[in-house]
C-alpha cells in the first residue's frame, strides 16, 4: 500500500493532499473510538457511567501523549536522516522510540493496576462514581500499550510512504470497537466492563497491524535489532533525549487535554455535582475529535517541512505552512458554526433530555466551541516549530496554552462569570496562546527587517 511520494520535489498542494486525506480519515476513525464509547455508555448504561469514563480519560491521554511525543520526535529525526540518505540510522531511531515508549507504558499500567482505588481518587472520582471508575480501569489499563503502538506507529508508516495503510489501521481498530461495544453492552449486558473491553480489543488489533507493517511490509523504515553494549546504550540515551526534546510539546499538547479534563471535572463537580461532570464529559468526548483533525493537519505537514528543512529548501517550507494555516482556519470556523447550531443534537447522541446533564451541556457547548477557531491555528504553529527542531519554543507555547492559561481560566473565570466562565476557560486559553504566537511572529518579522 505504499504511495508514490517525493517530499523534496512533488507539488506541495498535491503532496499535502496525498498525506492529509488518509491522515484525516485515520484520525476520524480514531475519533470513532472516543465518540462510540460515549454514545454506547451514555445510552446503554447512564450518565454516571459517562462521568466515570471521563474521570479515567487522563490515563488514555497520557498514553496518547507519550505515543505522540516519541512519534513526533522520532519521525522528525528520521525525516531529516532519510533526506540525507541515512536509512539505517532512521530505522534505529524509530526502533528505540517504540521500545522505550512501550516500556514506559507497561510500567505506568502496572502501577495503575496495583493501585486502582488511590488512582481513581487522585483522578477526582467521588465516592458514588468510584466503583464504576475502578471497573473501567481494570479492563482498560492492561491494553494501553497497544494504543501506544498504534499512536506512535502512525508517524513512521506515513513517513515510509503508506498513509493509506496508516488509515486502515485506525479504521479496523475503530470498526472492531463499534461492533464489540454493541455486542458487549447491549447484547451481553456487560456494562462498563464491556465498554472497556471492546475498546481494549479494538486498540489491540490496530497495534498489532502497526507492528506487522514495521516488521515485515515497510519499504524503508522498519524495526531493527538493537545491539546491547555500553556504546549502544549511550547512543540510545542520546537519541531518546533528542526525541523527547523534539516531541515534548506533542506530549504536553495531549497532557493538556488530560489537564483540561482533570481541572474541568474538579470545577464542574464543585459547582454542579456529578451532573456537571457528565455534561462536561460530552464536551470532552467531542473535543478529541476536533483535536485529532487539527493534529492530522499538523502531522500531514510535518514530514514535508522536516524533509525540506533537512535539505534547506525554505520556499517549500513556507508554502507548506501557508497551506496548513488555510486548511486549519477553514476547519476551525466550520467546527465552531456546526457545534453552535447543532449543540442539542450533539448532546442527544450521548444522553436523553431526562438527565439534568443534558440541559447543562446544551447551554455550555456553544461557549466551549468558540475556542475551536483559535485552537486550529495554535496546532499549526506548534507543529511548525516541532518540524524545524525548535522544540524549546514549541514546548513553551504548549505549556502556556495547556497548563498555565487553562488553569488560570478554570479557577478565575467562574468567579467572574459563574457557570458560563467554566465553559469559556478553554477558549480563553486558546485565544491567549494565539496572541502569544502572534507576538513571537511579529518580533521575528521586525528583527528580520532591521
């Protein structure tokens, strides 16, 4: 399924479309993972179960963040190495990335499984929701490693010139999840255990498909046996450090969603109780879909920018960035309008009008969606800095956006505007971040013209 792709010479618009369409479709299938669980859990089990799943979501986001961090870091490095003809070094880098990230997730999973109740409380669960939170974690956490492989492996498969196969991995995983969700929840009546197990089996299928490609079917990039020696370990540590530096902003971007969920759960349960958390969970199910689309735009531009950065072709880099900005802005405006107009229909996918959470979510979702426009442009800016190895700048922007501005918004805006302020915390953080990026650009432009 390898495509005819030339990062250095192919027409930018055609090349970007060739990467973007299957990447977006793959991300949409990934989003099906998220939204399907929400629909089946909300309709088949109830709003408390929906809230319980949302409380466990930060573990999912941390896993995704680690996958993105090593995926971005290794793919940027491998892109530059491939542009210089160093195929063996590129293969070693992606092998090191998958090996170390897998080890990290296995350790995290073991800690969570041996401390289910303390972890549940740490994530913000109330006494009422704690049994559901623990049940979901018990059947979900052991399989997180497969989701890591799926998340990180997508970068390497696309870089190898097979974006359609990357899309297929996500599609098969998503379809498996949908079918098993229906069977386990509605046919077998397994409740939250069934929802968690369906997601786990779906991610396992996608993760195995990713491994098989990188081991047996790839063109240039494939997993290699790593030598075990002092020199090899030193080189591995050096390479991993460089990957983490390049991809740290991708991890923080995903961690910021976990932070958003954690802080939002805390603030909503304080102001509106469990019903508020259930309402917020609908926004949290919807938000990753938007994130994945914007991330697809950034990921589609990343190998083009990194490859041409390696051969110092600034003109192709500039044209790629302009195309990314136009695409992201169009998507951001469309998503905001759609969410504002159809908030009732979106919320109704998850829960019925009989729940108090329904009315809370319908009122709040349009405010929350206002941030989609700014978020689109922020993702392009962060992705650009990652691709040209300005990891420090990408990390600062991501920290401000996902941690600093968001934390201030969640705790300050409710005091000023009440419940509306909680919903506006995330959009405010995105707007401030965009202004910060604009300030950096204006400063660089002014210094260049001097």
